[in-house]
C-alpha cells in the first residue's frame, strides 16, 4: 500500500505533461495517478466485499485477494491498506471509486 500511494502521488504531482497509452486510453499524469488509485481502491473494495473486513496486506497480482508473509501475521482492520485506501479516496474523490 505505501508503494501505491507514493507512486500515485509522485505521478500526480510531478507529471511532465506527456501522455501514455494505458489499457487503450491516452492519459496524462493525473489520469495515470487516478488509474493507480482506482485499481488499489477497487482491490480493497473487492476484498472487503468478500470478507466483510479490511485486511492489512493485499496481493498485487490478484485484485481483492489478501496477502501474507512478513514478520508477523497480517491483521484485520489495521495497517497501511486502510490508511492508503482512505487517503486515495480523499485525494481523488469520486474519481477513485469503482
């Protein structure tokens, strides 16, 4: 989650005006930032919808699936995932929604 936040914010704040083709759409830096935010928020929503809780760690390769590993057992309702999800919703508003 911290990487998604840093990447989204870095692209949003420091874009150079160039455009990229992403999933068939030409996006500027704010569009790319929204895409990153939307992908992360969507994954959080899918996980919450299937389990009824937010988990601390999420899998990057399977949207909505919980992650694991690290120095301790992942916690429910705790950690970076919750904070980053809320922050991306605050920054992007409805643009970050599913």
